């Protein structure tokens, strides 16, 4: 048995032969998230790519109890299932697995409400930065300069900083992750599993269709998003932030890969203008500035 199989285990809770696109990072993320959580998991999926991947009636790729719910309701439905299980005296983890459209935009009020109430659920946003299941329209997560069918000349304006918005809710646990670093993703999911209350994990999930790159480049794109500083890996407990994985050494900008190495892997940035690229770099720098001050705040509060 290979070391990789030994590390991640042989149990599979998302079955092969599912409807995911070749190279789909969302199904890769869900596969490893369920490996980390185990069989006693109740899966809640709103309208999204994941609802198709999970299975179109009468078949399913899910090997755990699964609920398909309306677009805006993942967090509230998961909360209701958790309370129902409590009444029945049943344990297990309730997992809401939703895209950025259902999290940043259509379902944000439900997500925020569940966080405020500190519902005992794990909420995972798999962020492919567009409404990829309905034609690759812009979402609140679409980065500056990126092509979508509703931003044919590239998105203008900054995206929402949802990871920090959720950290600002002072939830027990919040983390970002990438399918390029599955060890980091699994560690965070396992840590979240053992914490009571609302736990939010935000996974950057490159989309071969929406981002326009070959399926075999999925992991390369995911890794470069981190190594260029575009996507920061961190975790927060009650708002206190720590960098994780490769991001720990990327506080120094000189250690990051050039941003162009990430952009040129994807045709969605093929038409990015110099002005948009400058604005994108300014947005990235701003994210790192926030991380710098949050890290200082964290260190100052240590004994």
C-alpha cells in the first residue's frame, strides 16, 4: 500500500463514476473532506455543481446521507438537521457543502445567521469564483480582471473578502484551504470536526471550465494560487489568525512566485489589461497587509 493511500485511508464516501467534469477540484475537495470527517456525516448541498456531482436521480455518488436543498438555504437547512439529530440523540457531523454563489451571494444571510447563532455545523464554501453550474457568470468571489460570461472584458472592482467576514463573526473556527495542499485541508477539517459550534472552511477550487485551463493542470493552478500569494492559507479561532502551510513563509513578498505565473495558466485572464493587473496586485497586497496586522494582534494576545 502506498504512503499516500495509508495517509488518506481507503474508505471512500464519494464514489467513482460521478458526474464531475474531468479535473474537477470541487469533487476532489469533497472527497477528502468526507475522508477526514468519516461515515457519520450528514451532507447538505444547495443548488450548485455539487448537487449534480452528488447525483442526479435515481443514482447518487454520495455514500453518506445527503440532502439537496434550495440555493439560499444550505446553512439554515444544515442547522435544522443538526437540531433534529440532537432531539433524536444522534451524533455525527452535519456538513454544508456550497459553492461561492450560494455562500457569497444568494445564501449569505443564512450563513451569517448560522454563524451568529453559533450553530453546531461545518460549513464549507468551495470557491470556483463564478456561477460555474449555470454558465460561468460573475459571483461575489470573481477576482479583478477575470473573464466570465457577464464580465466579458474582465471583472471590475474588488471581490468580497468572505473569509475575513466570517472570521469577524468570531466563530469558534474558520480556515482557508486549497486542493493543491490536501494535507493542510485534511488537518483543518479534522480540527474543525472536534470543535463544537459553527465552523467555516473556505476552499479555493479551480474550475477547468470557468477558469479555462486543461484538466491535468488543476493541481498546478491550485498550488500557484498559493505560491504567488493570490490565495492565503490561514486559520482563525475566535478571530485570532495564524498563517498555515506555504503561506507561513510567503509573508516575505520576495519568496512568492511572480503573479504572472498564476495568471498565464488560465485563459480567463487572457484579456486582463495592465490597469486591471495593477488593481489585482493591489488587492493581493491589501490582503497581506490585513494578515500582517491580524498576526500582530494575535501575537500580542499570546501569554
